[in-house]
């Protein structure tokens, strides 16, 4: 499969009055044609900053791309001008944001907003653009699309607004779709519908998708591969099967343990991860998860762990995987 996105050793910081916030610290991942990559991690881990860097949506300053490589369908995004980025956004890569109400213009009908996006990138007259906008609303399963296109965002439910955002994002048939927490503000039934819709889009249009979320449970049925981020770094990456069945990083295991289980009793407490993420103005010199890890060793606090290749695209950054690590630490507690 053709490589749509390739990120190598990306560093992004924000210059603030308090100091330099090192939001992204050497992120590396890729997405192939028609593939779904889930980027998972708790708030503040850098997953959204990385995604917005792909589209150059972080305001610069205060944001600053310090180093690294970022290639989208052969285009060097880091050195692309804002004028050229305006041609790339929507056509090559589109984004579905967490809260569609803040992204849709409340003074314009939904259909008109999709028409404007189509006309910006495609040489279509208004009538053809309107017809395509209605087709896109139908594609995302909005009933009575002709009438709905005339309505304003406040007349749509939360799930309908998210579908309208997806229709707008797909209107120019981008090669890459970034879905940034697209189900966070929705109830579980609508969440499932949006995930099913993204799966259908991938199947029908062959669109590569980056799905950003803090909830591993959301991506279980959709993702081909998963990259787990913590404190600005990718700490584990692998196929969905590897991450769910053979997690190797303590943070990944902690995230999985915090998911509700179907066979738990009503009196059982949900598992949580003790402590808080590190301050990225002064990130730790060693493993960022060390202070929260029950298997922390001296080397974890002193030195950053390398990436250990576990085979078949599965890799993890943890000293527990080193050949000299004591065997009793490698064993999980029952």
C-alpha cells in the first residue's frame, strides 16, 4: 500500500511566559492508504498537537516546529507556505474536530457551508456544488438531506452536527481524514453510529484515517494499528491485536485495565492510574511514566528507554523489555 503520511522524530514546542512547553518530543508514526491508525493517550499527551501540525493549524508563534520530518503524500509539510497549505487543507487532508458546534458557522445553513468548502477546492458551479453537498449529507446518513441542507447548525442534534462535519471533511475526497475525539461529546449509541460511519467511509472511499482518542474501547473495532502516546512521545505501537492481546508498555496495560469489564460485579471499583502526567516545561530525563509505574527501576528515572522491536511492526519504549531486566519484573501480577 502507498504511504499517505510519514512522521519521523517530530518535535513541537510552545513558547509561553512560564517557559517552553515541549508538547511533542520525537513522535514517529505513519499511515498507509486505506488504513485506520488510532492515536491513544490521556489529555495533554500531544496527540492533538501532532495532528494539528499535520495541517499546520497550531498558531506559530507560540507554536514552533523544532525539528523532524512530516511528509503528506510526498509533500514536505514543515517547509510548505501558508498559501500552499490553504490548497492542501480539505483537498489532501481534512479534520473532524471534537466539538462541531465551534467549527460550524452558526449564521450559515449547513448545506451552504459544505458548498463553500467544495467550491474552494473544486471547479464546480454553484448548482453542481449544491448537488454534491446534498449527496455528501446522504452519504453520512442524514435523512431528508435536501431539507436538512437548508437548516442551521443549532437545528441539528449533536450527532447530526458531527455527521455534517464529516460530510464537509469528505466533500473534496481527501487522502487522509483526521478524526480528533469525534465521539467524546456524544452518548454511547451515537458513538457507535459514528464509528460505524467511519468504517463505512474507509471501505467505500479508501480514505486513510487517523482516529485520536483517550478511550481504547472506542477504537477496538475500527483501528488497524494503534500508537499509544504519553507525555509527548509514542511509547508503544502495533496492530490492534498486539495492543489488546499482548500489550508491552506499563502505560498501555494501565489504560486497558481502566476499561470497564463486562464480567465485573456492581461493587467492583474501576481501576485507575495513580499520579499525574509530568510537567512538559521540565520533562523528566528518564521515562516519563516512571513516577506512576509500579515496576519502576533506577534506570527508568535516569535514562530514556530506547524503542524495542517486538516483531511484526510491534514496538515499545520500556526498560522492562531489555534483555538484562530481572525476570520477576517482566512477569505481570495476576
